[in-house]
C-alpha cells in the first residue's frame, strides 16, 4: 500500500507574506506526506501544474522509489517554479518515511546519517556568523539566538565571541548547496555526494521560510558540515535539529 493515490497542492504564505506552494502526497494506505518550500515567483499556475499534470503521472507509482518519482515529477512539471517541484519531491519523501515508520533524515540518509551541522546564523542580508567554542549543536543554537539580536545593537561586545562570514560562495566554509537549485530530493543528494567526494564540506542553505523544517532532516541525511537556514527559518529548523539530536543520542556527531 505504498502506491501514490493522488497529489494535492495549494497556495500558502511564506514568512514574508509572499505565496508559496504546499503539496500533499496521499498514499493508498491513507498516509499523507506534506511539504512546502518558499519560492520567488510562485502562482496559482504552479498549483494547477501539480494538480493537473504532476498528480496523474504519479498516481499508482511506488512512493519508495524516490529517483523514479523525481524523474517523473520534473518531466511532468514542465515550466513550474523550481520550489514547487522540490515541494512535491519532499512531500513524496515524507510520505515514504511515514510509510516505513522512519524519521525523514534516516529514510533519506540511512544509518550513516549522524552529523548535526554547525549552524551559520544570519545577522543581516550580507553576513552570517557562527559562535566560537560551541561544542555541540544545542550550545551553538542557544548562542546564536542570544547573540543575533544583541549584536546588531552593540557589535563591539561580541567581536571575540563569533566568526563573521560574508554570505558569498567564495567565503562560505564549503560549496553552498541550496536544494531549490537542484529541484528534487534525489538531485540534492547527488549534488551533496559530489561535494563530499571533492573533499569539501556541504553547506546546506535556504532562503525564505514557510515553517517547514525539512532542511534540518536534509542536512543530517547529507551529513552536512554546516547549515544556513535563513533568518526566518532559523528557529524551526534549529528546533528540529534538537529533536534529531535527541533521537541520535550518543551516535550524534557535531559538524564533522
């Protein structure tokens, strides 16, 4: 009963009040996988493409076959916004994980997924920072939440406590990987594998926020060394990583 019954899409709002697509993948077993991704040029046309073009192509397919699903999604989606394509792909992965009774990070990454990434937190539109001497993700997350608002008022008080990183590809501590650029979950996994093979660390980043915390699971599935969830998404993604860390227990590594 892991076959897909239907895919439903709707327009929701992101944290800036702009439209974003939310997708629900419904299995014949009744399980529902839901996801949403912030985009820049999303409209009702994207919703119609998912409902009228993508859904019929996915009906009856096994949700466990992520690569075949992603190929079918991208072919059927045509001119749909990349964020809408990623939304359906992520919703499929969530439905599959739910069907197998696994957390999303474990379904996507297997038993090797044990790294909690180092947090790169946004200060403004141009800079990120990471707290110095943080020995665990919970410690890093707490420091980021406290430092970010205070730094903007009195930056001189924190210059010795943080590492400032300009938000450019040349200055990030690895090659930046935005899932939207790769449209699908399997495309993101493949891109991360290439980065790992090159000897670099994955910096998983996101712009915009819909309240979906899937970036956290993706980061752990990819064994990403760093995560930059965007200012609006920082809390929900960080809280999800705290829960994942609890699930991993002693197996968890930090920023490896």
